[in-house]
């Protein structure tokens, strides 16, 4: 455990080292510290993942914290591995990407990036309520400063403030949950909460709901998701990748940690988690399809994938409720594997969007096009990640979603009508989500990388900055590797699964591994055949003159970007079908003639949660606070009197209590 904490300290130190380094060396200094941290963090993490067990270190503080235990078990090790690798890849990406921000406070960027990375690791090992809340807030505050890095932009400031308020609302639920759990158990240590959470009563249900809302706000569960589409576009791309690929998973970690302490959950909670997760996933993917901003689209896609992870958790909980270890195992395998998979392909997609932005200085897909010709490596890796996130075979997203599908299919034989209905509901939703994800990323890739440029680029895009491509390439290898060799990842997850399903016989994992081996063999054969035929075609046509052709010309040989789909027109047929769920504001400007010389159309989506939940709540709060506006008289003497009155009332209350 000492080695693990040494790595955490090195992440903090990397940010501090960047302060004293020169402007051109800051990113390299931070990368050096982050790389060194991996040698201390990853060995104990993978040791526990492979062999089980745990590392425990007591930390002694004054009251009210007292003795706080730092515990690295299998669950913490899984999330710590993702966090540590994510921090390393972001440090590499930042070397090239942050060049465009030189002279704009790079020291603060690396300080808070190191603080955020280290605090995420501490969140995953802290086992004391107060210590956990401290490092949780440290994570939220450091990420707030990263979101608001470009604070000269008013939209960025608004997004940062919105994010900060959302995080404080979420932590309020966590404070209430920890306070209630500590009062009921008589201790601040997580292990003592099991005595309260494992009882199927009103207190345990209330506690789980409070924890779920608090952690779900960080994860982006509907309807507490509204901060994601604001924060991700505002933050620098490396931070967006770390937040989406890693930080929102701390919310999933928190939910799983509480579930681990709860033992067999209440059936109402299990069904509730599944239903809310389905709503989250469906809502996220429908809104993703509607976006024109590539990073905002990826943010809504993260909400969708959090919903998919939640569906796996819900299936696992139902398996525990109905004492079916196989269903529980399939659900948790799908959820935990999707945590890893989403980290890989979503990070590649965000890094790819960062390459696009660094070369074109726009996130609006309607201003992009034809980038595949200029950015071939980025285009290829973005395509692979897009195929993975849609759950298509050969890639890792297919494997984790398949496990959830198998869990839902197995639920039909569980013998409960309610579970059969829930399984049918989840099965249909997951199929719908997959088809909409395919529509979404066909749109992204087609609009941005294919066809002709829709606007003239000021500078021809290029891939000279290799540090932007290295993290993408590393993760792309993992995407394909998990897709073709999924049983290796199952072996890494085995000890984590056994924590959630202690009644599971390890031999019951063998059939699942066998299914994955069979699928992998078939996929490898398909890839081999495709490669064989492609090689044969190349050999046979080696002396034939290659015909010139144009893409997307539809038989019209005069190339023009005006003949291509825009991101809005591509998604419009689907958006018409879900207009009530994804309302749009469409503004059209054109001359009132048959053939106008100029015309423009702008479409903006409205988030239902903001429209019907948060804006009305904010309006009510504003009206309530305005009732007390008379207190702000502007007179200093009156403000001093308020303080004196408060002190007198406080003194009277203290004397009365004694």
C-alpha cells in the first residue's frame, strides 16, 4: 500500500513540478512524474486483480476523522487501474494539445490535473466517511478549475459554475447519506455500514437512494446528467477524455461500493436501478444523435454508456435478489467490463475530437468534412472507436454488451413474471440503444471525416504532432485486443465478480469464457478471410490502372460540399420521430424568393431535464430568495447588527442546551 500512495504523491508532485518548469517543459515534467507514478501504482493494482486479497493501511487523524483505513481491494484495484492509465495517457496527449494554450496559465492546468488524478485514486481507497468526502470534494474542485480553464470565455465560466453547483448538490446527498449511515452504525468506517445497508428496511432503502443520487450525479445518471453536456465542451480535450473515461466512473465505483456493503439488495432497488439506467441510456443516445457540437455529442454518448453500465448493475442486482448466481455474474461482468471498454473507446473519441479541434479550431460538425484525407491515422482510430462504441463485433464494446444481453436472456427462465417483463424491457431498450448509437456515430464519422470540406480550412490539417496520436494508438490496440481476446479481461475481473456474487462457483465462468472464445475464433476467421480476399484482389489488380472515383457524388461528377448531408439533415428523420422527447428550436433565415442567394438554418436541442425539472426549480428558488431581498440594504451598520444578533442567538442556544 505504501507503493500505491507513493504513486499518488508523485501525481501531486507532477503538478507542482510543472510550476517551476519553463513554459515549454511543463508538459514534459508532468508526464515524467506521471509515468514514474505508474511503476508504483500499477504493480500492486494488478497483483490484487490477478490474485485477489487486499492491501490495508491505517491512517491516523485527529477527531472527528480518527483512524481511517485506506483499502485496496479487487473493486478499488479495477477502478484504480483505469484511473492511473487514464492519467498517464492524458499527460501524453497534453504535451501536444496544450501547446495552443502556452502563455495562458499552463501551470494551473497541470497543478489541477495532477490533483484531480491523485484525488480520484484516493477516492477509490478511502474507507472513512469524512476522509472520503474530503478527497471527493478535492476531486470536484480540481476538476472545476480544469473545466473553467478558458475562463476568459463567458460560456466556459457558465459551464464551470453549472458544473460546480451540480457537484455540490450531489455531495449534499452524500453528506446526508454518510451522516445517517454513521449515526445508525456508530462508526465512520465503511465496513460498519454493512450492518445498516444489509437490513431490508426503510432506513436501508433510504440510504441506498441517497447514495445512488449522490454518486449518480457524478456519474451522469438521468435526470442529474445535465452538467455533462455543458462541462465537456468547455474543458480542454485531455480533461474531457479524463472526465468522461475516468472521473464519471467514480460515481459508478461509489454505487458498486455501497452495493457491495448491502449484500443482497431489496428487490425494489434492483428494479429501480434497471429502469433508471434504461431511461438514462435511451435519453443519452437520443440526445447524442441530435447534437452538432462533436464534444457535446460525445458527452451525451457518455450518459448513454453510463446507462448501459447501470443496466448491467441492475441485472446483477436482480440475479442476487432471485438467488441466481449465473444471472448476477453475467450482469456484473457486463457492467464492469463496460467500465473498462468505455474508458478505452470514449478516450479515443475525445482525443480524436481534440486532434480535429487543434487543426480546425471548430467543434461544429457542419463546418467539417473530408478530414480523412488530411488526418488518415486519426480517421482510422476514430473509426475503430466508433465501431466499438456502437457494439459491433470484433471490438470490445460488443463483448460487454453481449454479457448484458446474455444476462437479460437468462432472466427469461428465472421463474418470476416481474423479472421476465423487466428482461424484455431491458432487451428491447438495449437493442434500440445499439441501433441509435450506430446512427449517431455514422453521422459523426461521415460528416467529419468523409466527403468534402464544408468550409475552407485556414491551415491544411496535419498529424505532425505525434504525442496526440500515441494515446489513441495505445487504446486502439486495447479495443481490438479485448474484442478478439475477451477471456483475458474476464480473468482480470474474476476476483471482482466473486466479491459481488460470493455464491458463484468459479467453474460457472468457464461457459462464458467458452462462448467468448468461440465468438473470438469466428471473428478472427472473418478477419482472416477479409484479409485474404483483399490481398488476393490486390495481387490480381497489381498491373491494372486504378480508376479514379469520387465519394458521395451520387452520379453527379461536379464535387460540391453543398450536395452532402449536414449533421442536422442527417439526423432529422429520426428526430422527427422523437420530437416530443428531444425538442428542437429551429431558426431559418432566407429571402422570400424561389431561389434565394443565401439561406441558413440553425437547430438547437432542449434538454427535458433542464426544461421541466431544473429551470422551474431555479425559478421557484429565485422567487423565494427575492422575498428576502430587503435584507440587502447596502448599509454596513445593518450587516454588523445581523452578525451580532446571530452571535447572541447562538450563545443563548448553547446556554440553553447546557
